[in-house]
């Protein structure tokens, strides 16, 4: 039975791509959930009957996490206007341009599809 805290950390300069999924537990049966999850702001934990999967979704920028809504759009726009790394979603990194807006809209429009399909 799952319980307790899950700490998710990235190694070195690794940055997961939009929609990347990482299966962290596989078992004949998964019961329960972690009571606390710490890690990158775009990391989401999905529970299936036989696995626990971490999914990265760039569009999910604001609480409530796990729900794509206007707060996520606002967080992106504020970050973009202030040239914050959270809104620098597409190469060339360090340049805030239409490619970043398109990357956000694509992620938002897909609803983080790999997350939903688990």
C-alpha cells in the first residue's frame, strides 16, 4: 500500500520534454497514493491499477495542479511578459518569441494528452 512522501528530482541539467512519462513503480496491484509529492512544478503523478507514473506537462503552471484552466494561461502570460524561464518553452531558449506561445498552446490544447491516456 502506497503512503508517505515521494520526492522527484532531476539529475544534472536534464529537462524532461512535454508529455514525457516515467514509470516509477510496476506491481501486480497498486493500492493507495503518496500523501505528499515534491518535485518539479510540471511533474504530475498518475496512479493506475498496476503502476505509478510521473508525467511532465508544461502547460500546468498554476494551482490547482492536474487541471488545465485560465490560471495556467495567466501564469504563462505573466511569465512570458516578465521573460521568466517557466514561459521559455521552445528553442532558441533565452529568446521569448512566438515559438514559446505556440508550445504552450499546443501543450494546453492537448490537455497533456499522455497524462490523460494513462
